[in-house]
C-alpha cells in the first residue's frame, strides 16, 4: 500500500471520505494509523487504523468504514508549545504576550515545538515535513512508501533545488525525527550515495 500524502481517500462506493494528511509510524517502522481530514461542512482530523484501509484499482486509498463509525474515530490533536531555553531572558517591563510576540523586531521570538497526541515513540509524517542532512536542509517529505505488510521502507523526498529530481530515501537513513523534521545520517554531498533518484516516469522504486 502506498501512502501518497494530501491525496483523496474514498469509501468503497466511490464517494470521497476525506484527504490523507499524515502517516503515523511506530518504533518498528510500521504504519499503524493515518490521519485523515474528513469531508463535510465541519472537517475533522481523525486517526484511522490502517486495518480499515485498502487499496482499490488505480492506487485509490479506500476506507472501509461507515459514516457512523467514522464519527467515533478519535481526533488527531496538535499544538505549538513554547520551548523555553534555560538561558532565556524575560524583560522586566514586558507586556502580556510580548515574550511570544515581540513588540519590536529587535526582541527575539520565544522558540516553540509542535506537540501531538500520538503515542510516545511514534513519528507523524506529513507532506512538507522538513528533511535535513547533518550539515543543512535538503528538502521535504512528499510520499511514504510501504511494503505489503504496511511497513515503511522509504519515503519520497522533494529537494529544495528545482533542478533536482525527487529521491527515494530509505527509512534506515533517518538519524533523528520529531514532529516537523527528519534528520538523515549523511551530509548533503553524500546523499546521492545512499538514496535513489526518482525519475518522472518511474512507477516503483527499487532499493
């Protein structure tokens, strides 16, 4: 099953159920859940177990669930939380909120981190998650690739350089990951050695 981020998910009837926003990967590199933005007047971000998903002809991701069951799925929650360094200095005459939103351009903005309600040890990947090498940023995540057992073996990355092809990046190359960024265990110069260039008309990458 391929998880093409920001693509449609449909019911078996063909009716659109929502859009795939995130893939949640556990410590064993298995995809147990995905996050779907539901259709409708009031959209929800819901956590869907992958055992309720299947792939229809044409690589269309199908959710095998009723409308009533969909309403019972848990919400995916995400928040930006201040991450205050030990040496952070608060001005004595600061106005409420000025530590987070500075009054002048000379005043630094407090750092924040993204927190979500996924289980500890799990990784949530979305389209646009930053991809960094040890020395600099390379690009962003575009698609998550899994085998027949829904185990992630690689992800498709899109380079910041417009003249460079997408690359198939093995999940084993990930050194560190958090809510908004994955860091690879190589330098920008070494990245072509450990990854495969994805040609436009290539359908299934070979690793």
